[in-house]
C-alpha cells in the first residue's frame, strides 16, 4: 500500500505543477526609489495571475512569478506601463507618469522635465 500512496503522491504533485504552470519573468523597469518599488509591486500583486513580485532597486529589475495560463509577459508589462514606468521595450503611460510624485519621475534614461 505504501508504494501506491507514493505513486499517487507523485501523480498529484505532477498534476498540480502542470495545472499551475508557474512561470518567472524578469522585467527591466524605470523605477527610481522605494516608493516606485512599492507602487509597482502593489499594482502587480493585485494583477490577475500574479503569484509573487519583487523589484530590485539596484538594477530596477522586477521579478514576477505568474500563472502563464492566467496572464502573459505582455500583460504584465502593460500593467507596469499603465502605472507610469517603462517595462523593457514597452514605454510608460505618460499620463500616469505625470501623476507620479516628482521624485519618481526621473527616468533612468536621463532628466525629463
Ligand atoms: Cu519613486
């Protein structure tokens, strides 16, 4: 009976791994400070299909663990852009960006005032 239980356990783990289909993506953002970090992380955390999010302010790269069945890299980038930040090749939404506190508006590509 023990063997059957073990095989069953492995089958279940396999099933859940497949059903969950978790994926990890690293996206370069234009975050400036810890406020930006919090803003982007919060926005992504409430996005459908996102399981875990962590932005590293040193390289401005946000690491997102997500369910590939529920969302996509493009959708995640769009959320970041809508928050007012660049996401890899996706340009920030200028309206959202202009509403950010001024300290958060300095883009990584240079001064824009
Ligand atoms: Cu900021």
